[in-house]
C-alpha cells in the first residue's frame, strides 16, 4: 500500500470529493470539497477488544502531513499499550488541569504567605474598624508613621523590633501621646488579625504588639492615663488670661499689632466654658448644629452619630443647659448664628475640624512641645500655661474631667455624673430593655449646680482682679 504524499494531496480537485486515501499503519484520509477548497480529513484506524475503532487526527492542509503522521504514531504507541486514545487524551487533559490548579494553588499559597503589613492595614480599614471620621485619621497617621517603615514587609516577618522602630521614630519627634495612640492602633489591628484568616496563619509566633511595653518608650514624667484636673485657682487664672490678653492686645498701637500676642478667639473661649460646664467632649461640641439647640428651653440635643461610643456603640445625648452654659451659647450665636453649625469651618456649610481647638490651646503651651521652631501659621507662645506649668499641659478633654470632678465635690452621685457625660452604662440587657427613665430632673440639677459653682468661681476672680486694679498705683 503506497504512502500518501504531499504532492498527491495538492493534486486533489473537487472531483475527488468523497474519495478515501489509505496507507499502511492505519492512516486514512477522506477527501472533502467545499467553499473553502479541498481538504483531507485524517483518521487513525485500529482494532481494540476485537472491534474496529478510529481516532481523528485533524485535517490537511490545516495540519501538515508530517504533524498528522507524528500524532498517528503517538496514538499507535498508546493503543499498543492497550489504552483507548480518547481515554488517554482525557487523562492528559485532567493531568494538565491538575498541574495548572497546582501551580495556581502554589502561587496563592506564596501570595498568602507573603501578604504584607500594608495589605493587612487595608483589610482592617475595610472590615475591621469604623471610626467617626471614616478612618481618615487612621489612614493619615499610618501613612505617615507606620507604612513607610514596615508597610512592605510580609506580615509573617514583622516582629517586636519592627514595631519598636516605628514607635521610637515617633518618640524622637517628642510626641509621647502619639506614641501611645500609634501603639494602641497597631495593637488593635493585630488583635483583629489574630482571629481571622489568612492573617492568623501568618502570626505563628504570636502578636508582636503584645511584647511592646509602651511605658518604656515614654518620658518618665509622662502619664499614659491622664488625670489632669484644673483647680479652682486655675479656672480663675484661665479667665484672667482671656481677659488680659484681649486688654493688652487692644492697648498695642495699631501699627505694632503684629508684635503682640493675639487674644484667644471668642469661639475658643466659648468652647472652653461649654466643655467645662456641660461635660461634653470637644469633638461633640465642634460638630454641634444650631438646629439641635433650643436656647429658649435651654436644651442641647447631641445625636448618636456625633458622639463617641465604646466599641462602636453610641447613643443620643440630651444636655440641659445651666444659665452659665446657656450664656456661652448665646455669646457664640452672635458669632456664628448665621451658619448651620455652631463652630463653622472656612466653608460655613461644614463644621470646623474637631482637632482645631485642641491645637489652638496646645500651641499656646509650647513649653510642653518638642518643637525647634513654630509651625507655619500657628501660635507659638506660653500664654495659656496655667500654674506656671507646674502641673503640666492641660487639654480640652481635661475640662470634661474637671467638670465631672466638680460635680462629685458638689455631691452629685456617680451614676448621674456618668449620665451627664453620656457614658454607656453597664447592667443586664433585660434591665436596659425595661427601665427607660431618663433621669432628666437629676441631670438638670447636676448641670445647674455645676453652672452655679462656675459662676461663683469666675465672679470671685472678677472681684479679685478689680480689687487688684484699684490698689495698683495710678500714673500721674
């Protein structure tokens, strides 16, 4: 039986349609004539189990004759082993798919093993934490202090030394409080990761944050848990500072105003006295809207979304304003009553940044800051240092603690103080479900007692200042 040749195939015409060509070794070709020309469909014919079978090899000229014969020889070798070609091809396909799956699995395993600290941070922001600012401060602070140092490291390689490197770099800037905050945030993120795949499998050596003793990184005189409370004398001193700064600046000649220390902004003064007299958080106050205040009834509603909760739990807060607090809001209304917010930002349709007052007060206590030079566009003096700095820096949050302490001194029960501070109280779920008395009467009395106390303290300060002026020698 003669071999099929390329010349023979090239000589085929439409008249050969249906013709079968054969050669030894079971190779056959069926001629087909169609719109695309003449083709030859090749098969390999063989016997298996006493039955005649065949296997398609493809068509010429799409495949060359040499390729077709090579595939026939491959199938012939398979048949000689007693294996059906179709079964062999199916097995080969399965093996190829398994090899691809194994390659993908290995790549995924390596990718999982090498997931970075930055990848964990992104996953945590998405599913693990929800701060009031939409996690904006977390992203800002990690992008500044953490991710540039260890963000690209595989999580499985991050250790205690890496975290200490991050925190020491912050400490070298003199930011003790920031060290504490950064340490807490990193610890919170890693504790979240410990409980979830794939992160927990990458922390086989444990949580490196558990090995950090943040107290060893801080200055010896720094208190991690602040307990600063302003004394009666300091409250009076603060009021006197506000008054004196305004009076002294007014006395500076018009052409020399740049050389004087500017008085504390009236809005900041109002914020100080409102925080002290209502026990509110500074962030809650700076987000406040006039629509939530009723100055005729003396009430202030703080919606849950504007409050700070514990573990994501928040609740509405109703504050009953004392005459002292009400006077501050009325003073503030003269400044900002034309806007939706009590403390508007440059864009009056939005509130001011919640860190603004804290920064303004901190900038006027620069002796407690580790700054080589003033920050651009910021105050840089010690005009708000109290008690000659002997008791350390004070912050707006200390005013909340001071007001609560004053309530305690006035005999207000701890439970009512907690409610005035909008603390989430414990107790059984059943009790919270059935007991809905809001203690409005008791809270109103507490706020009024505190307001009266503050009024008496500041009136005494005014009287003392007036007496001091009258006794000072008058210029002749």
